[in-house]
C-alpha cells in the first residue's frame, strides 16, 4: 500500500526512483496473478482462479498504462556534482538524491545542479589541487 501512496503523492524525483517504486507495486500483483493461474489448473477452484486472474490482469494493465503516463512527464538530464553520473530528473523538482551516490543535490538560481550540503565545495581536477598535509 505504501508504494501506491508514494506514487500518487509523487514522492519520486528521478526516473530511476519512479521505476523502483513501480516495481514494488508490480511484484505483489504478479504473484497474485500467478496464484490465480495455479488455481485455474485445479478442478475445484477454477472459477476462483479465473476471477483472480481477470481482476489482477486488469490491474496490471492499468498500472502499466499509468506508469507509461508518469514517465512521459517532462524531465532533464543532469550530472551529479559529487559523482558526475547522469540523473534524469523530472521538471519542477527542487532537490533530489542522486541515484548512484545517494547524496542530496539541489538547483541554484541558474538551474544547475549543486550540492545540497555545503560540505563539498569543488572537486580537485589535478594532483596540485589537493591540500598539502
């Protein structure tokens, strides 16, 4: 149930987070569909199995269509300032966690991705940029 409420509230910032939450919703539906298919093979519970398969089949198709509609939302590709991996972030998101390093990233006034915490100022580009101890 939590996966449904998270998807309805829009508690995802990147495409990868949307996919992870959608798979949490799809797994139980597929299991119930499989149980219905197994019940169809029995002689006593065929009608119950067919009913379960029909209901979960309709739900699965509905969830797939809904996921496709959610993924069509406008988005932009950004690089994480920490790990420089590419994140596909939906429009209108002010802050997100990187899909790879899971650090918080926010946007500045220009719309570029910057670290959300001020502990990371700049990435050293050569050996000469490292602090001397």
